[in-house]
C-alpha cells in the first residue's frame, strides 16, 4: 500500500505537510545570501519552495516521482529556481558541499543499519559553519497502522543527539502531537527535532 502522501502529492492546490516548520523559518536570519541548501526527502516542497522564494540556492530530492512532479509544477508557476531530482537518499550524488541540509520527517523510513552512513555522509558534505535541521519520529509512540510497512527505522528518544556530539547543538526538541491522516487514521506521534552547526573545530 502506498503511503497517504502519494495521493496528496497529486493535489497541486494544497501543501501536504502544511507550512514550513518553525525551525526552518527561525534559521533564515542566520543564513547569508550565498547559502546553498539541500532538502533531503523534500516531499512537495514546503521548505524548498519557501527558501527558494527567499532567494537561496536550493537542491531538493525525493524518492517519490509525484512529489518531484508537484515541486516542478509549483516552481514553474512561481518562477523559482530549485534543482530537483527523483532520487533515493542512499544514491544521491553530491557535487558540492552545502551550508544547510534539511532532512525533515524522512530518517524513520530508512533501515536502522543504513542510518549512520547517511547521517555521516550528510555531515561530510556540509561546509564549516553550516547547519543541519533534522526531524524524525521516535519509538515513544507506536507506529500508525497505515505506515507500519515503511516506518522501519524509528529512533530512540534523543538518539539523534549521539550523531551530533562533535557539532554544536543549537536547538533540540522532543515532543508528542496528535495527528490524523487524510485517510482518517488518528494517532499520536513522538518527534525529535535537532538543529546543529558544524564548527571548524568539529572533526
Ligand atoms: C513525511 S514526508 C516529509 C516530506 C518533507 N520533508 C516535509 O517535511 O514536508 C517523507 C518524505 O520522505 C520521502 N522518502 C522516504 N524515503 C526516502 C528515501 N529513501 N530517499 C528519499 N526520499 C525518501 C518520501 O517519499 C516522502 O516524500
């Protein structure tokens, strides 16, 4: 069964996951005009479209063809410059380093065994003084029935902090919130968010 967002990506009128997340808006004052941004598992682009509209260079990819088709449509409509790719995070070919990498609501869909390699790769391809914004689901709440087949990599609460021990943690949040997918399934999510900065002393 396809996840609920696949059919919602076909609706060009509405953003599937709503407005840009607060921590993405909050980081904007700290970004220079030359900032290069990568949005990993960008979905239908609530972050990429927002940041490109502010004038930043944005690369965005998602494994979903529907997601990228929708961003491509919206970027044309709004005359925005975003480089988009249909791609699995495990296969993305980095060509340069980024100043901000966003991976929001994606890592819990990756097998546990593959998560360390992905996070280390994203860290490697980040410039000194660059940021990561990571949001993921934790095991403090059960996986909703409709996502059981694909949500195979939920994190322990605060586990993500271990990956950023050698970076400066700018913000960490652990919270729970109620949610209802368009298919009517009500549930609670437990989420961690982290904003971390790569300093020149970071290994
Ligand atoms: C919950 S959505 C979040 C979308 C977007 N990041 C946001 O915050 O609005 C998760 C997205 O991750 C994408 N995704 C899942 N596994 C992926 C993978 N291995 N590589 C790239 N994208 C992936 C899905 O296709 C989906 O669009």
